[in-house]
């Protein structure tokens, strides 16, 4: 095995990075094309496969460097191993595609995911006719708020009004966003910047507005 790694380590590193870059390119094309959820999951699997190939090659190259006493393997180990670890830990692609879901008798099921954004915590909503359906499509929630500094993200989940017309995103103990499923219009959303001195009060006010929408759509 170590002999094979010594001979093919550069090819294996290249294969891993091609998988990672190809996955990101594939995901970028999806942003302009289909919203089918299974395609995002395929992109995610390619991304993680590339990270695993890079890290496994780097670890085996460490063993080869000790066995053959070849320090020339170390630069590749350090560079690819470090970046492979960052890639694995910083996976930017959608995960837990059917987590935090809510289903209605007429409206089908809606599921919450975290969008592939490095700097902010941005939420996406997917719709499927039933739980586990791989024909899920992304709902246009471009008007939804986001978290710039990682605050107000605990317990993120969806709520559905009694008449199944209003879908609400709750997080951080507040009702934060609401959308009319019939028209696709965002009814209430308030992006509160992290350094706003009135941030807490505005979060409460926005949450109260959304609660009134839920109360009016029983």
C-alpha cells in the first residue's frame, strides 16, 4: 500500500482536488439551473469524497515518509493535509436536507437547510409533496433575513399556520421570517445588523408581527 502511495501520491492528491473543485462547480451550475435536492446531495457527496481522498493520501504519505526516510514527501503532506482538513471541516454545501421539516395535509412538506455561505448563516426552504421525497424543490426565500454573526440561530425550525397558508422561520427564540405560500410573498422579515443598539427590541417587534399573522390564519 505504501509503495503504491509513494508512486501515485501526486495523482491521488490531484484526484481529490478535482473532486472538490468539480463538486463546487457543479453546485455553482445548480444555482442557475435545477433546484432538485438530490443533485445538491450528489454535489455534497463528491465534495466529501474529494476531502477524504486528500486526507487519506496525506496520512498514508506520513507513514511512507517514516518508512522510507524521505523528507521530500513532507511538503505535499503539509499542504494537501492542511487544506484537505479545512475542506472537510468547512464543507459549504447543503446538509441535513430533510431536517427540521413540517408537513401539512394540503400544503405538502417544507424543510429547512442552511445555505452554502461561509460568512453568514443563511437559511433555505425546500418543498416536497411528502417526507423523504427526492423531488423537493427550493422555495424562493431570498427576502428572508440571515445571521451575520452567528447569533439568533439556536433551535431553527419552521412553523405552519393553521390554514397552511403562512410558513414561518423561527430561530433564536423568535419568529423571524414569514412567507405567504400562495403568492410567494415575504410578509414579515427584519434583517437586524449585529451592531444595532435596538437589535433586541426590533427582534421582539418583528416576532410579534409574525405571531399576529399566525393568529389571523388559523
